[in-house]
C-alpha cells in the first residue's frame, strides 16, 4: 500500500439525507486539505484494496445495514486495512446507569416507538457499536463529546473524543458584520415531542413583547440547507438550541450559529467543550430561556461581545480541519493488527 499520501475511503451513511451528504463532503474536503487522497463510498465493499489504507465510517453503524458483514469480509481480505468509526449520532453517555442487555434492547425499542427512527436511538446505537467492537471490526471509535467517550470506555470500548468542528460549508459571517439582522430568534430542526412543547411555550411567552421567532426544519429533508440555511443564520440575532434529549448537544448547532455571528442561547448542555457558558454562549434552564432571550435582545453590545468570543473559540479550538489532522495522526499511530 502507498504510504507517502494517505489513502482514505469515507463510507457515507446508506440513507440519502442532505445532512449526511453535507457532513461527508465537508470531511472529505478537510482530509484533502490535510494532505490525504480521499474517495467517498456508498458501500464498504467498493473499497479499493490495492490503494485504500483507511476506511472511515461516518455516523452510527445502524446507518450502514450491511456493514458488519462487509467489514468481516474486508478484514480477512485486507489485513492491513484500518477501520475507524466516527460516530456522530445520538448515544448514551456517562450519566447512563448500568443496564442489562435486555434493558438496553427495551430502551432502544421504546425510543424507536417514540420517535419512529431506530437509527437514532441512543441505546440502539450503543448496541451496534458494542457488537461491532466485540467482533474487532473497528480499530478506533471516535465520538463527538467527552462524556460519550467516557461511557464507551467504561464499557470496554476504546473510544476517543473527536468533535466534528466547524467547516466553511456551515457558513461564516464575522460577528462585526454590519448587515442587519431582522430575525430576532431562529430555531432550526424538527419540532416534535419535547422540542415542540418547549418552542410552543417560548413563542407564547415572547409574543406579548413583539419578538419574532422563526423556525425551519433544517434537519428535515424538506428543510433549508446549504446557502439557504446559512442566509437564515446570518439574519438571526439569537440562535436557539433545544435538544431531542435533555443536555445531549453534538456541537453542530453551536458551530453553525456561532460561525454565522448569531448569539447561541441553549438549554443546559452536559458537555459543551470547548465552549464555555457565559463566555461563548448563553445557557439557561428551559423555564428561563424566554428571559434569557429578552435580556440578550435588549443588550446588543453584550450580545456582540459574546459572539466575538464564540468565534475566537471556533477559530482556535473547534475546526473540522483540526479534527481531520487528528485522524491522520491516529492513522499513523495505529499499529498493525
């Protein structure tokens, strides 16, 4: 296998979804900028055994239905191949109490029944990662928060924290840009369950103040993507962050809002690293989010100062380019199987 230029194959999720396509394209670009030769695969068996050194699986194993079988075949055929999983979907974390196998499966099916999406079940994703790891299919497991890495390590899975980081595909507008921001509060994402309940309450409480709240289903196939989404973010004064599961933030909302110069106001986040509440974003309990929004809108100078600090943090500590360089370092560090 060639060693001068790292040869990396990205395995994109089987589901055709704009979010996944955007993320995979951004990762491919960052790895290329870091000096790798990159191709994108729809299935693991498309891998070029004579060239590719690393298969980087993007998303949960549950998004790749044929992955265990294909990887087992590749492991036998190409012993030198390295396989990393970069998990970016929902996952149990360090606060999860010990659960039996039966309890985990029950939890996964309950989450599926509530949301109609087993692929994004926290327990289901963990079971898939654990099963593949026990078969020795992954050389590295990378996850987007420290708490989730801690959870996996406590259960015998050698996981490392690696955030997705910011990439230009998610937009960049300096906080000091003088262009007017005519959207008081913006929320992007699917509204159902707890999110819908929280947003209904916030909108009702803000209405008497004349505050404009705009929502768009960004993470829905019919939502706003790419330039259209970034244009919305550039118009927003406040970008609201509410999660499907309490405290379970991935960092992407922060990255998109901060990168486009909006002030991020979030419900409590269990692991916001590297961002710091009160310096880079506003954090408030759900019942206090409305008051936090009103305070931010009434003090443009304080809002701008926090947006500047957030962008400084993005530049210094939260770039996809930095994460891509870490992947290449891990490839060099990973010894023979």
